[in-house]
């Protein structure tokens, strides 16, 4: 497992965010895959969101039960934080226009077995070691 981090943030901010998440009983996710609007997305903290669209016909036409393309393209900005809440997963990215909203991912959209969590913060020294 990877130690919790936030891209381009000082250690004090990382520690305070880790403490806040732990105090609320939330878990930080490092990476996950999900499907939305017929595309597969891969999000990882510190990297841009990657979209894999379904394959189409020669002129862009619909193909029933088509597989996903092997080539991804970046959509949006760098993912800063992924939080698992009791109801949804929240994916936070750097805002393009100064206002950042999380992308909400429902349980039914997550590809089974693809969630990779950061190290658990059960021990006080785990957070203190950040």
C-alpha cells in the first residue's frame, strides 16, 4: 500500500487532511476504475483522469456490446483526492476555472476489485510519519 499524499501540498496540509478524514471515519482511495456514460474511467491521485471509450464502427457508429478501446485519453485535470463516503465516492480534481466540484461515483459504477486504498490510518504513528 502507498502512503497517503496530496499532489503539490506541504506536509502540514497532508497531515491535517489525513487527520480530518480519519476523524470522520472516511477512507482515502489512491486509484479506482468505474464506468459512466458507456465509458470506462481510471482515476489515480496525482494523475489526470483517463477515459476509455467503447469501440465504434468505421464511421463512429454504435456496436452492440463493444469492448473498450485500449487507448485512453486524459479528461480534465489532475486528480487531487478520492474519498470513499458511506453513500458515494467523491473524486476531486484541480479546478480549471477556479471552482472545484467533486465527481460523484456510485457503488454500481465502480468496477469490482479495482479500488486501491492508501495505507490505513489506524495507528497514530502512521499519520505522524507523513
